[in-house]
């Protein structure tokens, strides 16, 4: 099911027909999970790149919505993918209070339930995290 969701998300975001070769490329990490390289720095780097902001902005105290949403996504992924604790996430992203991480993760979980387009964004970020 996860593999199918990845293919659908990619097709929706790129508006391209998925052929066998592109499906193999997209599903490479799903089929070969041992190849996955995930660490906190990689997650922050991919999130910053996806939202076209500087990594340093994710670590900053900025409350601009252009920065807050990507920071919340990074916090969510650090929790989901790396099983980091709320205090670890907060310290890693600039020393914020752990309640900031709790709020961010709940906010992203809410958006995932309410917004299909946001699900596609998260799927694309996952693809980038796990691509070689």
C-alpha cells in the first residue's frame, strides 16, 4: 500500500505518467530498505531544500510562516523516522522548548488527516530522504 501511495503522490505532483523505469526509481527505497540513509542532518537538509529555504532558517527563531511550516515538518519527520524524543528534537532545531516540538508534531498529524495535498508533500520529502 505504501509503495502504491508513493507512486500516486509522485504522479500527482509531477503530472507525469509513471512507466516501469520511473516506478523502479521511485520504489527503489521501498524495495531495498537497507539502502536507506537517514539521520537528523539529512532530514533537515531535505526539508530545507524541498521548501527552498536555508537550513539555518530551520534552526532560527523565525516565526515567519514560510519557515514555521518546514520546521514543523522537520520536527515531525525527526520524530517519525528517527524516533527522537521531544527534547532531542527541540535541542537539535535550535534549542526550542520541547512543547514546541509536541505542538509541531500534532499540527502536522492534523494536516495529514485534513489535507491530501499535504500528504503528497510529505511523501515527496520521504522520497528525497531515501533516494541515493
